[in-house]
C-alpha cells in the first residue's frame, strides 16, 4: 500500500469560496501551518480550513471556521478507507462551539434545523491540537451538535441552526455559504485522496 502523503495544512479561503487544495507531501510529524492570501468583498470574513493528519493516525480530521469568529465551526473525520467517520445514523459532521460561547448564549437542551429536524447533541470534547499548528486556533474544549452530510449539502447557501435552552429564549448560529463551500470542498478532497491511496 502506498504511504499516505496527506499532512496537516491550514488555509485561509477567500469569501468567493475558492478552496485551496488541502493535500500535500508529508512526513510522520506535523508541518507548520500553511496559509494562502484571502480577500474580503462581502462583509463575511475568510474561512480557515485545517486538515490534521499524522502518518499513523486512524483518521484525518478537517476543521473549519470563519477567521473573524473562531468560537464555532465545522468538523469531521475521514477514515483511511475514505469514509466520513460517524455515518448517517449519528451525523457525519459536527457543528462545534466553545462551551463558554454556548453558556453566554443561554446554553441549549436541544437544537434543530429550519425544518424542525432535531440534531443530536455532542458532549464536551477536548482538542489537544487546537493551537498546535500556528496562530489560528480552534477551541481547546468544545460542545455541539451532529449535522448530517445531506443537511449540510442541501443548504450550501448558508444554514441556520436554532438552539433551545431549557428556560431562556432560543438562539441561532448561521453557517455562511462561504464556510460551507470551503469546508465541503476540502472534505471531498480528503475523501478522494484516501480512496485513491487505498486503491494503490
């Protein structure tokens, strides 16, 4: 089997949605972050997309957030077989957020999309690589909800999720189309690379 050549990379993706390839040569250790220039012409900042991979890791993780708001974002893991870890039953992606952000917004008991479909919650998780690759950091501890792949792809022109606290008023998070486009393009690139590598 050909050794995996995918390594960790970071990209700033312009709001035009043109994602930069997240694949490159590598070694067993992570490399420093790589960034591409970004421009902003719409009021929505550029997206940061990170691909986190180690030669001996079971999965490759893709994490993305808007550069001007690192308190929440999207995340998934891709197996070496080129499949999204998790599957349709529990959600293929996760919308994660800093627990302090969730608390300040009022917390939540459950969440739903605009059609009222409930989204499964994710308990607290720690990310030891949150700031490992440079100055662009995702939260070190997160909470969130599962987002099915079909839901994310069906709402490429932004996706609004509503969070319902036990007592307080509901609040929302909007995933803008630029973030969704950059994230999904990178996820699809990683999936394709995994499947190509496995076939060799």
